[in-house]
C-alpha cells in the first residue's frame, strides 16, 4: 500500500497565471486570477510523486462568478483598460475629458483592499463583511459609500463653492492614482476636493481593480430631486431671475458609474448594468451612497427596486416648472420647454475613443406609449399636462467662435405663427454658471421694452458677450447660461427659454519624440498657445499616463506667457508597459485653468 501523499509546497505559477489572466501588472507577488477562467497550480509532494491510478486529490474552490461578461472586447474595455474619457460640457456641446484610471498601477490593489478594510461594516463585524464580499451588490454599495468621506474614512471630500485654496480644485485632477495614493499616504485622511466626475472616476478605478466591469456615465440636464415628487420647481421674479435658494436643482451634467453584475436578490431580467453613484447627495439606508439599481428598472419605471430607484429615475425623468411673479404678486406657471431632463446620457465606446449615447437604456422615446406606461408604473402624477400652444416660440441660438478669451454673439430666435401681433418686453441675460446650476454674475444683458412680432414672422435678436465681462467670473466649468424672457402683459403670457453654452479651451498639442519602447527613455513635447489678451502667470503642465509614468510629472513655467505666445516644454518618460496608452496632460495658470489634452502612445516591447 502506497504511503500517503504529503504536500511539500505549492507553486502558484505567478508568471504564467499573471500573463494569462492579465494581472501581471496588478500584483507580481500574489496570485490574482479572474472569474470564469482556468488557472494553473503546481503541487510538489514529499517522498514520492503523484500517481493517477493510486492517489486522489480533492480541490475546494468557492467563487461568485456574478460579474462575468461574455464579450472579450467588453471585458477588455470595462475591466482591463486603464484610460478613458469622461464627458462634460453641455447637452448641445459635449466635451470629452481624458482620465487615467490606473487600476494596475503600483500599490493600487492594496489601496483598494484597504478601502474595503476600513469601511464601517468591516469595523463593526469583520467576519460578516468579508463573507459578503463575494457579492458585487454588497461591494458596490461599500465602494459607493467609501469613495466619499461623509460617513466614514472615505477617500474624497466634495466641494462646490469655488473655494479650493486648502486643497486641489476638482477640475485639476487628471487621474485616480494620485488621489488614491494621497488618501493612503495620508493615513486614510480625506483628499480635498472632489465633484461628481471625480467621485465616479475613483469608483470606476476601485471597481475595475476588484474585477467588476465598470464604466463612467454622464447624464446631461440631471435633476436633483429631494422630495421624490419628480418635479423641480423654480421661482422667478418678473425678470426671470431665480429667487429661492433651494437645493433641488438641474445640474448641467452629472456623472455616476455603471457596473455589470447579476442580481439574484431581484426578479429575473434585472441583471446587467447597474447604476451606482458615489457623489454624496442623499442618504440611502442612513449612509451617503446610491445604488446599485438596475438600469432596466429605471427604464420601465419600477421604483420599488433596490437600491434608490426613485432618486435615479428622477435624475433622468423629472419635469421642470417655472413660477414667474407678476406685478400684483401672484405667480404665473410657465413650463420650460427648452429644458428636458435626462439627455445625451454618454459613456466611452468599447475599444474606441468615441462617445456612445446610452440614453435609450434609461428612457423610452419621449411621448411614446412605452414612456407613458413607465410613468404610470412610476406613479409620475406630477408630470405637467401639455399646455395649449400660443403660436409664439423662442430658442437661444449660438454663433461661431465661442472660444475662451473671445467676444461672441448669442441670439434669441423668436417666431410668431399666429395671425395677430404680439407686443411686449423682451429681456435677454447671460450669467456665468457652474456645472451644478449655481449662477454667477451677469456678463451680458439686453432689455427691449417695446418688442413687437408681426403676424407669421420671425426675428433673431443678438446679445453680445464680451470677454472683459466674463473673464473674472467664469468658473472652470467654462459655462455661461443665456436666458430669454418675453412678457406680454396684455395676454398675461410669459415665454421663457434658456441655454447653457460652453466656451472652448485652447488645444494642448503633444508630440512624441523617438520610438516608444518599453523601459527606454522617451520625450514628450507639450505646447499651448495663450488665447487671451492678457499674460498668463503661474503656468504649470501636469503629465501622467498608466503604463507611461510611475508618478505624475509637473513642469512649472517660470516666466509669464504673453498674449498670443506659445509655451512649450519637454517631459522625460520611461514607458513601463507595452501596449496602447494615453498620455494625459493638464495645464493651469492664473487665468486659464483646467485645460486638458491627451495623446495615444503605442509602446512596443524592447
């Protein structure tokens, strides 16, 4: 009878498994394998070798396999890709911002595991918390809560008041790695500051690092509905200016993440993409987190679905009503037809540097039978009834050359499709605005007290916006809100139109000097031309890229950059990984801030 086998050691085959599972860059000293894929182990025994006809071996493996995507191309994009784009700007001028997720950068896996190990649920009951980590639903809620620091030792502190002197302006971040390393090196102290796209990007890094397919999405004209009545109400004075200070608002855009997972806790059909929102807005079960909620549940109006379906449904479906105070103090209800909540919901395309519109996954076409059915299921009783058309319509149109530093025109385009004259007061106003809807000072106005529209006519009224008026009050969002209000006192009629316009930043040009090869020095030449009529001081280029740099590189420009002058610097790189990578660049100065650019770099093996 053969003597019992005695295990001497187990070779985890780190090199082979790391290569086959695309985890070699994630961790070189531990076995990290991916769900749904075989891996190799080599067992060494004492005294004698394993004999197939004599010995029997039993392996016990426990896995979740709850986040598996069938498509290899989608797995590569949503788990392995370390760079991407986040969409900002406005619904009519969508701006792509490059971002370095860097989930395979040195130390990031350990930081992500640390984030799990300092969450309040782990601190209360470590055993129960660890046993539940096989559920991506549970992990998603933990990450959603821990990316913000409102209830715990979370990563980021949010701030939206344009006062960031004791931290980093949210617009200046270009990647998650620096944020996560600052949090870890600071002893889990909150990093200042984040806004929605920063919270979403860091959550995307953490979830991809943990193997959960994740993408960042942007919703334009996103509603923040506090009382779950699916209605955002603005109270305005006779000039159309918002009077009440309330937190229910329409954000120019709002970012969250979607993660792919099964939902064994819900009815069939709700697996797939789930919305998670780490930006601290409202509490969920006593904690500032949101989701995961099936995107499918939002589309069909099933608001009983876990977690936080009513809040997410309102973000893409709430209606907007404007109340305008009349001369006698009474309020006139005016439905704002120019503002539709939940538009151009966007994410990066799979395998391409292009935008994919996924609005259809959240909403049925407006006015369709399916949309009405979804609203009925969601008990959307506050949806305003369509008003009888007056025959007079107004839209805000834009001209050419809306670049930061330039003067430009916008237009109120008004049509009269009736057989009678319409006479009243036309008020045009432009104000700077932050992406979350907070208005700044005026930068252009026009009041036409006796404005007349002849029957079946149209007019285009220009409003000139001067750089000298907006230069000192434009936020890093680069947004200006233009409002038109046409008041006909005789008919007790108020016609309101608004539009947010985005001012283009100058282009950052990036040249790669030399052939990109792994572990060989490479030079990137970065340049930008000052588009303003005044000099720039305090100029800095910040450069980083997963697989191209092991840390951020910052180059300060010592002298002021004169109006129209081009500034050019060279940055040394040593590519760490072969493959296709993005070099991400941020430029900032006293008057020109948060200008971003990128360049694709294909690194060959040496």
